[in-house]
C-alpha cells in the first residue's frame, strides 16, 4: 500500500484507537435495545505525512448504528 498523498510506502496498518486514560469509550456507537455499545476502530497511518488513510472496524456491520453525537449514556 502506498500513501495517495505523499507516495510513501511506510504505512502502519491496523493501529487501534485508544481511550482517554483508559476510561472513555472511543469508536463507532450502536444501539442494542436499551443498551448502547461501541465497536473498536482501527486506522492505517502514513508514518511520513501522518495522514490517516483508512479507518475501519473488524466486527460485524449488521448493527443498529447510532447517528447521535455524545458519549455512551448521554441524551
């Protein structure tokens, strides 16, 4: 894979998104009945120009994806 912006082949693939102080939920939010969940997100990163080339999940995509902003449990 090459970066479409700078042409570099130095791509770090599958970098997982972290959590702020390991206490928050970061990722794509979905509704599961009365509960909500977050799916872990991953990105491919160009190590030269620092561009995020692609962001994706590895989980099943057959979910009721939330389009509402905010953290889990917020209204």
